[in-house]
C-alpha cells in the first residue's frame, strides 16, 4: 500500500484525500440537514400536539365554567370534536389523583394507562413519544394540566381545592405523522440526489482545479525529467508563465526558471572549466584536506605516466625525485599554508623512474569557515625548456671543445673572486697559460690533433686544481686558472700558488698520446697574484698575459710572475703593431738579398729577405716583427708586397746579361699559401711583370704541407707545372714528419736548416742529420741547398757530402740590391 501511494502523482495524492474529505463532509452535512429537518418536523408536530393539548385544557376549563364538565358525555363529545382532525388519531384526558379523590374516577379512558401518563403527571412536563412505524408513523404527546390562576388546568383553585402548580390531569394526543414523514422522505431523496450531483460537480471541479494548479508543476516535472534524461542543461527551455501569476506555484515556476537559468550558465561555465581542465596542456592534480589525491586530468597522465586509478587516495610524495631536501619542501608548504599559494620549479619522477623538471603552481581552496577544502596543483613539463636553457647557458658560458668556462663566465667569476678577496682579505692568483708551438702541431697534424691536445690539457688542468678553483679556456691554446681564497699571508699564498703553477707546468709538459702519435708540448705560464685589487678585470688579465709572454721570451716551458716592467713590454708590443701597419702604407719595407752559390761557388741566385727601416727605430730585425705579423692578418699584406717587389726585381734583372738567369727565392707564409686563389695570385703577378716563371722560387715551410696534404699537393703541382715556378722546402729537418711527406710533395729543392749546419763540424748528430738529408734528397732527385754556411770547415763538410748549393755569411750577409749587384760583379770578376 505504501509503495502504491508513493507511485501516485501529486495531483492524485491531492485529489484522493480532498474527494474523500468532501464525501465525508457532504455525508455528515446530509445527515445533519436531515436530522435538523426531521427535528424541525417533529418539533412542529410536538408544538401542534402541545397546542392541541392546550386547546383541550382550555376547552375543559370552559366546560368547567359552564358546569358542563361534570357530564362525561360532554367531555366525550368535546374530545370527539377536538379529535376530529385528520391528523389526530387519538385524544383523551387523564385525571389526576387529587381530581379523582374530589370528583371521582371519571371515565375509564380518563385513567392513567401507562408510564408515559404517570411521568407527565409526576414530572409536570409534557412527554412525547415518536413511533416511526413505516406504515403509520405517529407522535403521542401527554401534556399535564397545571393548576394556575390563568385558567391553565383550572380556573379556580379554590373550586378544585388544589394548590397552585399541582397537576389536575393531562391531555394525551396522538398525531398521525404520515404526511410529515412523507415530506421528510421526499426531502431526503432530494437531498441525496443533490448530494450526488454536488459530489459529482465537486469531483470534476476539484479535478479541474488540481489539474489547473498542478499544470505548472507537471510542466516543471516534465522539464526536470527531460533535463534528467539529457543529463545536461544545454537544451533547457524555460516554463511559460501566465502574466501576473503571483501565486506560490507561479513563484515556484519563476524561481525554477531562474534557478535553471543559473544552472544553465553554471553548467556552461562548468563545461568550459571541465573542457579547460580536460584539455589543458598543463597537468592538474587535486588533493583533499589531508593532501591525498582525489582527481587528475589527462595531461597529468601524459606527463607522469600515472592514471587516476593508480594515484587516487595517495600522497603526491610518490612523485618526489629525491633531488630536493626537506628544507625545500618545508619552505614550499610554509608558503602554501601562510600565503595560500606557491609557485616554483622542481624536479619530480615519472612512473617509469625518469626525472623531469616542472613549473608548478599550488593553490589552497578553503571552506567558508576557513578550513582547507582542497589543494590544487597545476604544473607543466619544462624539462625540454630547462635543457634548452641549460644548453643556451652552457653554450654562452662554456667552451664547446673542452667544456671549460669561457671568457664570459670566467670574467664573471673573476669579478666575484676579486670582491671576495677584498671582503675576506685573502690572497688569490690568476694564471695565464699558453701552449708552446701549438700552431706547429695544427700545421703538421691538422686541427683534429690540435683539438685532442686541447681536451687533454683541459683534463690535466682540472686534475691539478681544487674544485673551488676555476679553469677556463679563453680561445685557441690560451687557458686561465683562477685560484681563490688562498691565504691571508702573502708569503704563504705566493708559495702555494707557485707550487700549483709548477704542478700544472709539469703536468702539461708530460707526453701526450694522440691516437698513434706521441706529442710533446709545454706551457708558458704567467701568474698575477691579487689581493682585493681595485684594478679592472681586463687589467688583471693583461698582467697575467704579460707574465706569460715573459715566460715565452725566457725560453718557454716556464712559470713567470707578473712584474711591473712587463707593462712596458706590452705597450711596446702595441706600438709595434701600430707602426707595422704604417710601414705597409708608408713603404718602409725593403728587400735585402743574400747570394746563393752552386757547388763551384758560382752565383745561381738569391733569397729575398724582408727588412723594415723604421723612421725612428731604425732597422728592425725580422725576428721582432715577422712572428707578430704571422699571428695577425698583416702577414697577408706583407707577403703580397714581397711577391710584387720580388717579381719587379726579377723583371729588372731580366734586362741585364749578368743577372737575367738568377733565380730569386722568396718565403711564403702558411697563411698566404692557404689562400684559395694563391696560384692565381702568383700567375697574375708573373704576368703583370712579364717575367720568366722559372726565375721565381717559392720557399715553403713544412707546416704548409701538413694541413690538407691532398689540397697542398694539387696546389704545388699547379704552381710547378701550370705556372712554372720552382718550389723549395725551407727549414727541412726541424719538423715532425718531413720524411713521411717528402715523397708526396712535388718539390725542386730542399733547404737544410741553419740550426743543423751551424754545428756539423762539432756535433756528430747534426753531421749525421745533414748527411742523411743530402743522401735522401739525391735519392728523390732533388736539389739540396744549405743555409747558414759561416765557415770554410762547414763548406768543406757540405761539399764532401755532396751538397749542391750554399748560402750564408761566409759568402755574404743579406744586402740591398745595389750591394748585391756589386757583389755579383765582384764574384764574376774573380771567376
């Protein structure tokens, strides 16, 4: 029954009790009306009976006044007349005991016959008895005669000898109520019919009214069911409201529309938020007040590898990478709880164990009472960005070859070191290191071997220093070492720095195994101590650099500390560079010529040697400016001038019978030879001056040939076979791989270096070397010339061992062209 009731609609639930209540009300109303109607009918009958009894009493009083009452027949006649009415079925009088005692018992019918008569006589009140017989309904009334002065019961108390208020008798009248009951029955039928009709009308009226009242609710129910089935507010249609509808249902419908509109907007916002939440590229993780995970978005799974089922109910600590200490997390939570948010970078761990960097934003959601409701963390994977940033930072601050700090980072650390030295009053030191003859290795073996050497040097430098010290590469073969926080005592600090410098020198000077090639190198180290120096960083580096050059000038493989007079050397070097640039434009260079003789000591040519006649310095030795020029681009301009001047001199000699067959040799620098259009330059210069190509000889060093052997050989073949010049290998024997490359190079001549010639008469090793070179040249079909011949003994040794040509101070030092030509004339005259 309860389930049945619950299944009914609200309208039916309202209709049933209302209809039942109306049925009950109308039922009781019907009976109440009928009861009152019947009561009214009966009351009227009782009143008629009472009036009739009063008439009988009054008639008896009249008979008593006239004296006719004593005759029983008169009394019967009177009662017969009074009861002649069609409604009166019986009428009689009843004598009281006091009347019987005074006047006799009277007629039989005038005696008390039943209890009703006695009650009326005893109670002095009228008694009524309704007999609702279906055929003849009657009403019997017994009305007592009360002795009084108003002829009620008797007209003379004294005559009857009774006290006032006593009962003299009673009138008993029985009325026929058939008509009255017929009226009641008709009225009851009419009322029942009206009841039924009214009940029907009320049923439909109530049904219509409930339907009318429930219509908005039904619409509301239909809309809500539709919304429930769709599960969305996106197709919500507001309930139509009657204009001016201000009742509770109208207000409820309006409130529902407002609420639904708010829900619609809220759902749109929620869908937008959910869409953002689900499609957000950033991971989102939501935890409860106990910091246990309650939800994550797809980006979280993509970044971490964990699904929601794997992390729900767990602490986010499962993601910790272990790269952050407790203090990091303590400060993070302090910010979250005190400020309500935290932002920063951290490292976490994926499901597969891989680490990733993330930028996280953590916020706290609180309830209205201030207690924590949720923690919401949003983070993005910045590992790639971090790696790129680190790569950019590394590329900007570190050397790509050796992974050492570069100049930029070193300058920054040096600035901090100087500030710390001034603050802590501790000595430090800056070491400037340059590899000796590094260029020779590059020229002979190629840059790949040079790079391998630099990497190994970097490793050895790191092994000789502390972790807090800085080893940097400034470029090329230049390294710097920054020693910080050594000591407060100057002597102790300098001694320690000297030990470190010597340790570095010894480590760098040890042999290197570069693939199958064993290389020997050494450093030149300049050291500049500092103690809270106020000088600029560049000045401090310059001082260490000057000390390094002093180490080179003192023989290389040395350690030198900065001395103030080095500043003068640096300034002199700067002045030299400035003057050298002017020397080219002001034509301060000259070519000197040193004679070359054949086996029979006949002139065969000369070597053109560059000289610089400075207007203030005087004659500047090539040993002072050529090395500097080779380290800069100036050697290209100088080389071009030498070539042009030499070709011009050959052209001038070609017009003289004594000089037209001389061969003029000029030195070609490695940089000059490596120019892509070098062959074209030589050909163009020969064509410009119209000289015989065979009169020009190019002297090349071994370093020229050892960079890209195939390209060098091709270029040399072009010079000999296409252009027609001759080629000589200068300083032969001083390099590392002369013999292995000799057979590959298209040469005309080999020049024995003066370092070997100088001691051939005193040093057995040099003597063997010279013999070997001469024999090897002969085997390869090459001409051999020895430079630096200064004594007759050296000349005799060279001739004895088959040397083909000679050059040196024994014959002549380099001289201007006028003196050279005079020397030629003198030589020819002697011959």
